[in-house]
C-alpha cells in the first residue's frame, strides 16, 4: 500500500543535552525510530556498502549511529558526515535482517531531506544533482535524451570515445553513468505499452502498472515482460498513459514532494480510479517498491 | 594523534583501511554492548596478514595499545576501544583461503563470518558447528576471541573444539603459527590457550578450523509447557534416559512474545517452550523422537509439534536466534545477561530469578541453552523511567551471583570483556587470577593487546609520552640531566 | 640457574614435616625415569600438601618428577635432573558425580578404571580409552593428553575436561575452568595444562564431562590389499553418514591392511550403520569382530622394551602415503613395523630392529612425515637412543613456550628438560 512517504513523527529531534540543534523542524529523523536500534549489528552483512568496504560508518548501524549523533547535536554536517549517507543505496536489505524492526527507510529519507536543505554541496555536485532531478524525473526529457544517446551509440561515437579514452575527460559522476549506459539499440528499450493488456484465460484481478522513468525509456522490455507475466497469471493490466515520475529518485536526492507536478504517477493512478474496485498497484522498479515500502 | 604517525599508518593500509575523522571514529566507540563507550584515536582496517603485521609493528614501536574488532557484535564489550589506543578491524580480511573437504579442514581469514563458512561447505554436506545466534554477522576472529558457543554446542562443542591452527601477530609485531592442519602438535596447547583470550594475546591473521559432516536426519520437537521448571524437568529426564540431543533450548513467555512479533515462527502460545533437536541416522532419530514425546508429556507438556523439513526447522530456529534483539519490540531497553549453572540447579535458579525480578519490579525474559545450563536472562526496563536502568543493572548482577553460588560460571559464551571484569574475583581467587596474568604476560609482555579487559583494576588511559624538551639551562650547557 | 649445594638430608626432613614421615620413602629400582634414579618418592595426601611440597622443592632447587600410574614416564627427553618422584597415589577419590549434569570431579591419582566403575551405576562413562586404564590416572591422562580410539567421535582429552585444580611450583593452588560445560570466564588454563607433561604444575583434581554408556556396540573389520585402498575407504566413511565411534587402520606389511569400524547405539541404529558400511566397502571382505581389535594400540606397547614407537600425525587423506613411507623406510633398514592408525590421522608406528637400524629408520621416517607436513613424536624408545635422536622433532613456537614455562616454573622444578625444546 502506498502510504504517506514522510510521516511526521510526534517526537521532534531536539538535543536534551543543551547542545545546538543540527537538524531543522521539517520532518527531522525521529528519536523514537532511532531508539528501535539496539546496536546488535545483524544488518552489517546484508548491507552492500559494508560488505564492500568493511567500514562501520558505511553500515546501517553506523549510519543510524551518525544520525543519532546529529540528533544529539554532537556532530556537524561535514563533507565526511554527508558522504556516508550519499553512499547508502537505500536498498533496505538491512530491514530484512533487523530483529528489532527498524524502519530504516524512514530514517534515510528524513536525513536526506535534512542534508539537502542544510548542507551546501560543492558547485559541481549541486549542478549534477540538479541535472539528475531535472532530467530523470521527466519522462519526456528522458526520451529526448534517449534519442541522443541512441545516436551516440548507433553511430559508433561511443566506441570511438571509449577507444580514445575521451571518457576519462568527463567528471567522475558522468563517467560512471556513461559506463553504466545500457544498450539502447533495440526499440523495445523505449516501447510504450498499450493502455490495457487483457488477462490470459480467466481474469482474476485488475492490476495497474507503474512504468517508471528510467525503466520505461531505457529498459522498457522489463515492463513488457512484467505485463506478460501478470497477464499470464490472469491479471488485467492497466497502464495509465502519460505517467510521470513516482518521486522515488527525488526522495533519494533529499528533495521532497511539493505537489507541483500533476503527472506524478501515483496521482495519475489515483485520479484514474474508476469504480470502487480495489486495485493492486504494481511497479517493477526498485525505486517504486521502496517508495511504497516507506 | 600525530599526523606523521597517521601518514605512516596510511602508507601501510591506504585510505581504504584508515578511519580518522572524529565523526567516523565515533561509530567505533562500542560493540554490541552500548553501555560503555570510548572513542579510539584511529581505526585501522588491514586487508592482508602483511598489512596487519606492519600495523602492529608500528603500534609496538610507538607503544600504542590496540583493540581488535570483528563485526562488533560482542555482548561483553570486548571490542570497546582503549582510551588513547587504536582499533584494528579485520572486516577487510574476509576471504576463505582453502577448503579441504576430504580432511574436513578449512583455512580462512579472520574477517570471514561464521555462517559464510557453513555456506561455503554446506553444498557438499558439511557445516561449521559452533553457531552463535549472531552467526550471520559475527566473524571467526570474534568467535576465536570469545570461544563462542551457540545452541548446538551441547552436543557439538564450542569454538575451541574446532580450531586446529592459528596464525597470530603478537604485540611486538612478530608472526607465530600455532598448531596447524594436523592434530596434536607437540608442546603446550597454545591454540587452546589462545581461544577465548578475548584479544589480549594478539591478533589472528589466519584460522585453520574443522568442519563436520551434516547428520543424515535432523528433527526438532517443540513442546509447550505451563512453566519453565516443568520444561527443565523434561530436559533432565531426557538426559537421564541416556539420549544425547543435539540441542535443547527453553524460551519463556516474554521471549516467545518477542520472537513471534519479530519473525512469526508460529510458536504455540504457552508459558515455556522447549525445543529438542535430535540428529543422527533416520532410523535412530525416528526411534528416539518416539521416546522424547512421552517424556515431555509426562512432565506436563500439553502440546507437541515436530518440525521435520529443513524449512520448518529453520523457522523454529530463526525465532530462537532472533529472540534477544526481538525483545526490543516489547521493551524500550533491555540488558542481556549470560550466566551458567549446572543443569540440575535449573528449577531452583529459575525460581530465584522470578523472586529477584519481582522484588526489583522488573520483567525478565528467559532464553536458555537448557542442555548445558547456559542462561540468558533478558532484563527488561525503560531508561526513561527514573531509576529503572540502575535497578536493571543491579538485578543482572544479582542473577550472576546466583549463578556462581549455584556452582556455575559468570559467563557461558559472551566473555568477560569490559562488562564483567570486576566480577572475576567472585569466581576466581587471587592466585587463580595471578596465574592467568602470568599467561598473559608470556604472550603480551608489553601490555598492548586490549589491555583494559578481563581483569579488575586494568582501566587504562594510555598517554603518549610528551617529547622531551631540554630546560634552557641544559641547552645553555650549564646543567646536565641524569 | 645456580645449583646450590644443598645439604639434601635437611630437605628430606623438611619434606617429612609436610607430608608425614610414612609418606616419603627411598626410591627403588622400579622408580627410575629413563634410567635416572631419583632419591625419594613422596606421596602427598592433599592438594595443599602437593603445593607445599612443590614450593619447598622450588626454593631448595630440587627437581621433581610427578607420577600417576607411571605408564608414560618414558615420554619425552631424559630429565636433566630428577631428585624426587611426586606420586599422586593418595589423591585417588572420586569427589563428586553429578550424573544429572553428566559431570564428575575426580582427584588426580584416581585410575581411569576406578573412575569408570564409580560412575557406571548411572550408565555413564568417560569417553576416553587410554592404553592401560587400570594404571593410568586422571592426572596422568591429562598431563600426557593421550589419544585413544574413541577420540574420533567423542573428542580429545582437552574437549572432555571442564576444569582443573593445579598445584604450581610457587606453592599456590589454583583453579582453572569450572565444573560446567559452558564456561568462558578467564583464560583457558585448563587447555594449557592438558598435555603439558607436568612441566607447569601438578594437576590435583579435574572436572570431566561424561557420556551415556551405549546400549549396544558392534565392530567390523574390512581387509584390503593396499594402504591406498584402505585410505580410500576411510575417506569414504569419513564423508558418509556412517556414525562410527572408532575407525582404525592396521597393517604390518604391504599388501595386507585391515580397517576396523565400531558402532554404538540402539540396535536399530547398529543395523543401519552396518548396511551403510557394507555399501561403502562393497567388494571387500567385511566381517564382524570382537572388541579385541580396539586393543591393537595396547599390543603395540607389549614387549616393546627394545622397540621404538612413534606417534605420527598426518591428515586422514595421508594415512595411506604414511604407511607406504613406513614400508619404504623399513625395507631400506631391515626393520619390522606395525602400524595402527586412527581415522583422525594420528598413527602409531612400532619399529623393531637393532639400535643403529632403528636410528636410521626413525630418521628416514621423520623425513617422510616432514614431506607430508605432519609431525612425529617418539613415544617410546630405548633410553640410549635419546642421546642421538630428537624425541620431539623440530618445532616452531618454542620461544613462546619457553616464556610460558618461565612464568610458571622459573626454577625449573618440574620435569626439567623433558619437554619440547628441552624446557
């Protein structure tokens, strides 16, 4: 069920030790949520960044500890401090292994939005993040980008750039993105799904599919495959057209939903609610499930 | 810490192996026991035995005390840093180096997790027997330091039973190889002496351990009782009948509530649950299980459930293993205690714990390895209510004293660490403690390895000597210092 | 270490005052240790008396050889000095048998047989089978850490001892461990003492963990034509679901090797195990045999005055290669060999020949074992051989062991020179 992503806790984070408050009043990390953590460490080995680097600050337990320190006014929001939250993938694998039931998703969201407001990033980083937010949350812009990238790949420019190591000239962020670019040559990558796919055989359910941003432009074949599987399972799949971004990426960047964009896929789906039939909302993107889970 | 020194450390372990920023060092200030916190000067994470040795040599040169750390899940404060010292973590040394199934030996780096060892060999029908509840995260280095046990150690033994060889860096930076792949190395049992030394003898860089064959058939029986003493009686009767179960665990009502809330193992709704696990050949287990049921019923069990498949058994054990941390769901704070009593004293001691907790006005959830008398009373309290934390600590200590009076031990698995060092005189005489100190001095004459743990009166604040500055009169050549 | 010219008669008088004059007597011909005859044999009656005797001897610079049943006095190097034998014969009680906990506390001088008899009424046993249970004492068993045929299932001596009380040379009487199965309080001094050959202290009592006496047992022997084949079968058994409580390989000549397997449990279980074994050893000659086969180790030591008995430790997968190596050496030196190997890889090899051949054979065997990266310790040999042959082999970690010895017995009162590195 999609719930209000950033629920307001009753307990506002104010240091009781007389130190200066680090976070602002707007949805700070909740002390109640933090207290759930008993520091047992069961989350360490399920966390991708911990298993990669072996450093406590890059584990869920360490991150919770860092948030707690800021709540207590004992630490400033330095580059080093912020970096550990930037490293967090937000995958919430830790939640599956926590015996105490920590709501890590809410905590990481809360701190990311605080950092977005209270920490001034270097100029390059700020520009990059603006670019991400502006492009990836607008499927139309992404499609245009995809066309350009398809040309980049199709005309052999990518191969040339890589062979001549021109990509090394790019800043780190862009270089990584270039390396991770999927193969866009097949048209299935950006295929738009029809508004309704009928169930195969007896219809058991109606399901609405969130098509996502990056997914629908770069790897739409996954959406198509999802629709096929759902249909095979007896679901009538509704794909509301002109869906926008679900907001997950922006949340990860620490930007909050200001309600400005009407094409947010969630709103689109809610507005298309026909009868009082219960709908299952399905998305096959990591980001969407995370949004729902929070 | 001196920036030159930090650069020297950096040249050994690189940025990937160094933690220097104050906010980062704070995340290392405690392990699974949050009651005590000390911020280290530096954290070092070597990626190999060579880097480990170089780091320790540098610590030795500068006489900097160090505390080893695995995953930091210990419950006695063993990885608590020493003021003025550094933490040396093994989390980046996490490779399995050699698996020899024919001889049932595995060689691993110290940062490999306990369950990773089993995972590496379970496909071929083997497993690594010591199974502490934190096995998905805790490292072999930690297991060696604390001589960890687990639910199945009643039949299968504890960590020391399975360690054949250790490669160790001593406090002066020298590398020694204790034991090895074959059995019975001539000389003193240095491996046996090292296991359980809680990081006070040196740091491990390699572990050679034994794995064992998984049994053909394993079955777990859950028996629901109206009281822990009835369950305890059933345990005694099962042993008296000559059976040797692989594990026997008892959880009381509060612990069951917590476990149910955490992982939904679907336990029967009872005052005390007994888990009995039997393993062996199919015929043997079937036959013995037929006998266990009636024994439990005779002692008052009103429901018996048998878990036969691996999936069913895993669900049963997941609840038991999550019980500690799960208690966090039914109480804002808790203290987990670790004491041992002779099994025959179980009914009396449980009754006493009930009485003590009623007097203190606090709830105590009980989880214990009934087979070997290892109790884990979880004292529940709310820190926000004035006086509760203090009362909880006093109650926990009273329970420990009770264990010693009953002929047991102040720690079955978690170790002494920081938490119980002042308790050692309750269990050991001065001569006993002196003998232990002699062994420690033989391994670490410089007092650099985890110096403030295990023994009373060892609180250490290490202060680096201030560089000597000659007096102006000395500089002028008018006086000499001798 | 300064040797004081101590008027020895004063020492005996002082010691008489500690234990009572009737408990210190002159040593006889049967009280020798590797040909060395100490002056006296003293038998303290309590643990405190043991501690007092040791303290006195330390300050008087007397060398003490602790003795239980005297079955392993030939183990190790010749003592550099032996003034006094400290016998534990009077410390022979079973102190407490808590059958409900499956633990027993026994004094060091209690023989294994009398211990087993005392706990048998509750159908429990100590799961260790030393060579001479009628003579071996609890203290001696722990000090030598003898390894028998039950080890492969029930663990070594170190795995079955819960705690010890030890008298140290400085006169203190310490406790290590406890009497409960799970105990990690403090250092595991129990492990340090086990196998230390009485060079750090004299064990005065021990808490041991027990097992139920099995309902039934059955033993089978499989004969095969080569050590390699035997090794294959042994490895197959180790990797199978067969629950053996004894697994042994015996051979005295190439081409004839016997594998013994023992099962214990309820009758249904024994049948089951036999079926599984038969499948593993299909095509070989399997026969049910009596328990006698498990006395093979004891037979090695019978009439072995002029023989050498070595304890080789290799990996289970190397038992076959070890046997082949033994036969290579005996062919080269005209020696006879009898091998009894346990499935753990611990192998005892008896060599019979003239002294010079024996020395060559042992040297050659040591090389073979080195190639297999194992260890070889001479458990028994004619005393003159100890002049030329290194009983313990070359070892690492000796400096650390010397440190430990220095901390516990700086005056080298106990068994000086007998242990590794001539500690």
